[in-house]
């Protein structure tokens, strides 16, 4: 690129900056937030390759290379952590991803606006319940001694079940409570996508004699597809990210065999065990896997559907 081209590009950039200066000013706090709290801390990821301990600076710590990665790969928990993370995240995606879409389609077909608003409001409420409160509700309802569910089972002549302490029930409870808490809130973006569909398409379909189901199949669902595909790409890109907050609130040593995931293991060893370098190494490994998944899924989506994040 010659000097004239560089000068032309610079002038065009400055012209755009002057034209959109108020928009740039409006978005600057968000950019500063991400730069300060998301990009600057990336410097600390190098402790994954060091023997860091509190009291030392990062750069003064001893360089150990891939020691912590090798220790994690050789750990007796490695296979269990990977399988639990993939299974729990995969099942959550399979069962929870379609629910907001179906719910948005059902709301879109409701003709009574008052009832529609009430249903929407009620569906949003669980999103604002904290995880601690939600898990507390589960524990109270499913208590083997005085929980309402076990009281009903006893009155039916059955033995009470320790739901929270039984590994067979952990995944259904984790996934089911997640769907209940998030489906209404997640449906907002699909409702917004539905409003962008040209109403003239529905009018033309009715003139051609299409039924409501045919309108949904040939107009509504195709109109939702770009949004759904992009959200699916993001969800698959976070396949290995299972938040430890809900896990540590729900699990116990009796359910470690199905509940212990990478993030909870990092929390126990990295934070509680003060093995910060080991925890950083496992977290970095997890992030690299997610990044590779995001790139791969986006590329596959571009090839199959021509829809992608970039």
C-alpha cells in the first residue's frame, strides 16, 4: 500500500470518527469496561506456565513450562471431568436450546394481547431469582424428610428419595431447573426476531390458502433461523463452559461422579487449594478448547447454511 492510499484511508477514518463522534462517545464506557476487566487481565494467564504463589509477583515466579498442563492430563480425574463437562453441557444444550424457540412461537400465535403480556411477564420472573435462592427452593421442595415432593411420594405408599444426594437425579435436576429459570428470558431475542418478519408475507400466504401451521413452517421458522443459528454457534462455542456457581451449590461428594466438572475442579484446587498456577492452566486449556470449537462451528455453519458470526 503506497503513501497516497494510506493517507486516503486515514482521512476516511477521521471523517467517520467526526461523523459518529457521539455514537463513539456513547459506546466508549462499554469498550473501556471490556478493555480494563477482560483484556488487561489476560496478562495474568502466564501464571499457567509458572510456579506462582501469593507474595510473589507474576514475573518473579519460576517458569515451569507445561508442568501444570501435564499434571492435569495425567490426573485420575481428567477423564471424568471432561466427560461430565461435555455430557452436562451437551444435554443442557439439547434440551434447553429448543424451548425458548417453541415458547416464542407459541406466544407469537396468541391473539389476546393481555394474556400474552401476562404469560411473558410470568415467564421472565424465574430469571431474576438468584442461583442461591433457586437451589434453596429445590432443596426445600425435594428434602427427603419434609419436602413436599417426598411427602406426596410417602402418601402414595412409596419410599422417600434423596434427590439432591442421588447422582442419578443430579443431571435431570440441573437441566430442568436451568430450563425453568432461563427459557422465558431467552425467548426475548426470538420474539424480537419475529417482529422483523415482513407481515406482507403472512398476508400473501393467507391469500394463497395457507393454514396457520403452514405459515409457521414456511415463514415464521425460516425467519427465526438466522437468529437461532447464531445463538447455536455461540452456545456450541461455550460447550466446555459449565459455570461452577450452580454446580457447587447443588453437588456433594456423593454426586461427584456425575457432577464434578472442569470449573468446579478448578474452584476446589485453584481457589480453595490455593494452587493458582494449576487452576490457571486448567482454565486456559478450557478456554482454548472453547475457542477452537467456536471457530470450527462457525466455519461449518458458513459452509452448510451461509450463516455465521463472521
